[in-house]
C-alpha cells in the first residue's frame, strides 16, 4: 500500500535536501536544461528555508515511508514577481504563496503530484516560475491547472516562465472535475488560440471579475463549439451548452440559458453588446490582449491555414488582421467601462502604429515558428 506524509524540514534534513537538489539538477542537464540551478540552491538557501519554516519534506513509499522529495512553500510577496514581461499577472489583489525548489531523490516517482496536492490544500492562490527549458516542469504545471502569465526575471537577470493557480472555492469540486476531465481535453487538438491554456486564462480572468460557479462554467465552455468551425463556434457553443444534460446537476434551466447566451455573445467580431453582464464578462475575459501574444497567434494561425504564403505574404496578412481587428476603428469592442483590457489594447495599438518595431517582432516570430 502506497503511503505518504509531508512534514516541515529540520536541520537534520539539510544533507538529504542537498542530495535531492543534486539529483534534480542532473535530470535537468540530461533533458537539455543546462542553465537552471547553476550554483543554486545553496546550503544557505536550505538553512534559510528551514529557519523561516517554509521547507518541507515529502515522505512516501509502498512498504515503508521514506524521505523522497522536498519543496518550499513561501507565503507573501515574492520580490522577483513585482515586474512581469510579455504578459501580466491575472490576479494582482489576492495574497498568494509561491512554490520554490521542488526536488526529489533518484529512483522516486510521483513527488510532484504529492507536493501539488498538498500545496493546493494549504493555499488558494499560488504562483510559481520555472526555466523555459524545464519541459517536464512546464508540462506538470499545465497538467495541474496553472495559467502561464508571462516572464519574470531572477536577481541576475535570467528569465523564467511565470504561472498562476487558483482554487476557486466557490465552485463545486465535482464541477471542476467535470471541466478538467471532460471539457478541457476536447480543446487539446484545436488551434493555438483555443487550446486548454486559453480556456484556463479565460476562466481566471472571468473569475476575477465575478467569482461564481455560473461564471466558471461559462468561461470553461465558451469555445466548446469550435469543433464545428471558427465562424459558427459561438452559436455551436450555445447549442452544446443547452444540450448538455450533465450541467443540470449543478444549474437550473434559467442559469443554463444565461450561460448559453453568454457563449453566443462572446465573439470578438460581435457588433452588439452582450445580452447580460455575464456575456460582457466573458467577452472581456476572452480578449487576450498582450501585444506579443496577439502577434504570435496571428503568425501561427497564418502558418496553419496559409502554408503556401512566403514571409512577405505572412507579413501582409498579419498587418491586415491586426488593423482590421485591433487598430482604432477595428471590429474588436470593449463592453465594460472599467475594462481590464483598456491598457493592454492601448499598448497593442501603439505597437501596430510602430511598424518598424512590429516588423522586428514579426521577423523573430516567423523565424522561430518556421524552424
């Protein structure tokens, strides 16, 4: 029988924790991650974590429980998270805890699952960062429901991918399970603008504006109709929501109709205001207006749907799309007076008007995607 326990680290664990760091560092190197954890973490870091009471030992085993993993869970503000590039934290108001320095001994498995299960019980709002080359950790974070938010920088200037997670206590656990196991997997093979990471961001942004189970499921299912094509996906989403008998476990018919209408009204090309506040919230949350992200997705869409275009053809298509949708007079509308998208949209419009800067960004993205 598999057993596990999590306890606070003590000074007697220091040598063991350093061995865990050495093993995890060797795994990173074997996976091609050559620059993370160079000269870090040090013994002094472990001693400070233990002194502060934020270092933990994972004890697990099938026949007997042994110390096999470690991590630090640090409540309060993390100084390196005060500035974020190429994105933004979604929740700037709620206190958070940060997960740091996760490691394991050689020959152990499942430590991350155990650690994440524990920290999610201890904190309702988590942040974490990892090296971009740490593919296993990035995969774990996505599997655990973390939302990619942008890039933060270490004290030495090294970049790290930054992620955020919320527990959503107002949402029934079985509804969250339904979304995670049934709804989100349907998006795994769609285009980059409609994959699970996008849905998670829309959920997070919507819940910041109006936290409720109705908001949660509306955000989770707003693109469920993409299987019938982009042009009609909003209408298909409404139809699928109304027909989903599982939803009647948590919502009455009036709520389901509200959710379906919000999905129908969320589309960026809509020329009329959504019929409800929920529709406005969903529309605002669906606008992922981070300038570099917008340009990248535009280029990715071009590669996917217009493979015969050359570089200049993709450039012209990118320009036309950005002007048609996002520039002054473009069809994208913000439906809330205090829209959280107002500032990012202004930044994007500034980029669109600075064609030299936009072309440089396009060329970098084109070269990256084409290779």
